[in-house]
């Protein structure tokens, strides 16, 4: 991870793809998010082995936004 204009560059492998994220979050935060995403993607794939990667990612995003909406209502 490197510092560019106050932003951090973080390289992550999510699923089977490599990504580079740029933002102000700490390395620890980005690592935690990456680990949680991979854990949740693995759980989705275990529950639905025939699901493709794109659909698994959409389901993960849907679940995350759903959780966010529930928390905002409280």
C-alpha cells in the first residue's frame, strides 16, 4: 500500500480477481473488508455451488446494502 495525495493504494484479491483500491482507509480496515468479502463469497458459493462469480458478487452486494438499510432504520 502506498500513499498518493493523502490516499492509500491497497491491492486485494477478491474471489479470483486482483483489484487495487484507492482511499483514505487504513490498511487494517481494507484487509478486514477484503477478508469479510472473501468469507461471504465462499459461503454463497458453498450454499449455491452452481452460482457464477458475477451473480455471487451481486448477491453479496445486495446483502450488504440490505444490512445497511436495516441499520439506518434503527
